[in-house]
């Protein structure tokens, strides 16, 4: 029995606005949102309100005349129940939607009832996941990264010792400058001279640490 007949039998008024909501649901090729239904309603009845759409959809939902599904896009979409129950696999990467036959979930429904005493409503589901195409693309990217890893490691072993040498030389130059300025005690406050000496000491310690790192890289390279 069609939606309008069921509503009429149950004593609900079939206003032009309600009829247009039902029409939009039945004419939709795919699932349709309340906002999309309202666009059609507003085109015919400019003074209509989206609350009319929501109230009609809520009524139809209570009467099991419409099912809803969340495809992960931030809004619910609706489907006329008399068109049949089916489910969807929604790829969270590319957004592709694949229809899933209802019979696939029969075993799950039976298990939930048997083991958990839970009568699941599995009339309409959107199951998030990743489609085969996206999975293959991701695997290809990971494989490419794995193949390029040896090259990246080789670049590090070649470039980092050069950079370490530059940093060591740079630090030692600053260390010498700080010590030279610290020696000018006749022109500098004692506190400033002391701070320069401490900074020179930190530069020397940093140079020693960088030299040790460069030596480790050199030994590893020779070992390979």
C-alpha cells in the first residue's frame, strides 16, 4: 500500500505540502535529504517552511514508511520503505556508495537475537569503511614509500655529516668570539663577561656532541 493511502487510513490530513514530500521521496533516484526535499517544496510553495518537511518525515518514520541512513556527510538521508530495504557500504576516503543486499545481514540479526536477546532493526544501514580501489591506492603509496626509504636513508647519510661539519665549525667560531669578548674585562661588567664565558662553554659542549654524532655516522657508513 502506498504512503498516501496509509496516512489517509490512519486519519492524517494529506495537505499539498505533505503530498509533495511524499512525491519527492518516491521520485528520488537515490536517498534524499530533508534539505533537498525542501528545495522542491519551496519551489512550489515559496511560503513553506523546512519544519514542515521534518515533521512529515518524522511522522512517516514513526509509521515505518521511510527509513533513514547516515552516509557520513553531516546530514541524514531518507528512502521510501516501500521501495525495499537495502544497505550501503560507504567509503570514507572517496565517498563511493555500494549497495549491500539485505540477506547479507540475516546472520548478524540472528546472532544478536540469539546471543544478546536484542532485536536489531537492520532495515537500512550505511556501513563506513574503505572500498577496494582506495585500499589498493593506499597500498601502492605505502609500497612506494617503502621502496624510496633506502634512497632517503642514503641521502641522510650523505648530507647530514656535511651539515654536522658546518654546525661544528659555526659553533667553534662563536665560542672563540665569546671568549675573546669575555677577556675584555676592562670594558665589560663582570656579570656580562661571566655570561659570555658560560655561553662559550655551552658552544664547546654542543660542538663535542655534534662531533660525536658525526663520528657515529662515519663509522656506520664504513661498516656498511
